[in-house]
């Protein structure tokens, strides 16, 4: 089968489109003929930091058709159309075939295309867990989403709207119109506006790709506010991990998001998409043999929403 394979990791990384053996499933796994996959910022960060999947193939999000079922699997059969997250089975989505744990995929309805389904798992689940669980966002609360234009950010914006919050976003100038289309009331262009002046205003802040200091975000929180750190620089993530509890002294809380895909939440997101409560923002669709260049785009934060990789 064809796949995008890591040849060299680190700051100067290299990927190659090449033939590799089709994966062999374990008893509790299924083999998916991949119809679509997507790239996440987590793929690029792992590539840059040298955290390479065992099979050297990135890609957590997939949708496709089940071709083989392990003997310990009872939820699916050959021919089922499914989508889900491959994080628990070693990634491998940027290929013609991929292995998935049964617990990490669900049936794809005919109302959702393979491309849209492949956009949902990691970004959608991360946004949901950030907004609903870690952020504990309530109706009419004020939420600031820093880094709102990518995959996680666009889902987070719409989920905040679904939960009836007042939304402020911080993104580049190329995303301001998109934010307006998604129903954002206050879209800030970080290149031309100083969002840091808004002190003590927000009940929840989601730092998706925020590179500000944690204490800067903390000053912007309401006295009972919550900061949810999702992405950003590696130093910021480490600081949140090491000092989050210390910085959370008092009523303001700093939480480093730990998110894991599950079937219930995948089904919830699929239902929201199916009923048009949220949409999947897709920047573009490319073929598998063109996918390498998309890693560059994501590394420069140029993509709006998700980049989808399609297999014929």
C-alpha cells in the first residue's frame, strides 16, 4: 500500500510517499480501507519533536470502510463505513489502509461525507473536552478562544456558540471573516489589536495556539475564571504542567487539557454535524501523494480549519 512515511524527524524533517506493507490487525482491532484522513497540529509537533509512531506513519483521524475484523471485535462487520481516532493503535492514518481499536471508532452515517467525518475526531474531541469538561462553560458566560482559526479552534468556536456563550476570538487577520461567519461577536486580529487590555473579563479562556505567558491569560480571567491550555509552545505546555496548580491558587484555575477520544463523544459531535448545529471547516482537500506539503502549511498556521487527505 502507499503511505506518507517519516524518513527524518526533528527541526529539519523529511517525509516520503512510498510503498509499505499493509498493516496486520490484532484480535481487538479492525483494518480500515482509508477513504479520507486529516492532519492535526499534533502530527506536526510530534514530527518536529522527534516523537514518531512505531510504523513511522502519522495521522490519527480517518474515515473509511472496514475490510477486516479481529475475532474479539463485536461492534463492526466487514463493509461498515466508520470514522474515528487511531491514537490508541499507533496512528497510521496517512495511508491507504490503517488499523483501529474497536473502541475508538463509530459508524459513519450516510449524511456525513468521508471528508467531513475525517475532520472530526481529534480536533472535535479536543475542542469539546476543552469547552465542556475542562472549561465547564455555561450559557451566557464569556469565553476567549486564542488560536481560533485552526481545526480545534473552529470547532471550539461553534461549540461555545452551541452552549450559548458570548465569544471573543484571537486569530490572524486572514481569519477574521471566517470568525464572523461562525457567529463570533468579537473577533480580534492579534496583529492590529491588543487583546491583553481586556483584564478580568472572561469566565473561560481556551489557549489553543496561544503563545502568551500564563500570567497574561490569568489577568484576563474573571475572579472565578478558568484557563484551559490546549496547545501553544512546548515551554508553555511544560509550565502549565509543572506550575498550573501553583498558579491556580485562589479562585482562578489553570488546567492543562488531557483529552482522549471515546465513542459517546464522537457520536455526539457527529449528531451536531448531521443536524447542522456545527459545521466542519475544511481549508482544502488534497490527494495522499500531495499531503507532504500540507505539513508545511500547518506548521506556519496558514490552514483555516482542517486539511483533508483523500484516497481514491
